[in-house]
């Protein structure tokens, strides 16, 4: 299995996604947006 490092614009570390902590009515609806680009998440 290949691991993929994903980044989120947050200052918290976490092991799994908890969608109950996501907010509704965002650009693409409820979700947890991530990227493989660390620089993008930092912006």
C-alpha cells in the first residue's frame, strides 16, 4: 500500500477526518478540503 501525505490549512495534527467538525454551506458544500501540496495548505 502506498501512503499519501495530505495537508489541510490547520495548525492541528490529526490521524483521521471527522466530518462532524466540517461546516456546511462552503464553496463545495460540507467537506474536508485537503491537498498534497504543503505550500498550498499554508496559504
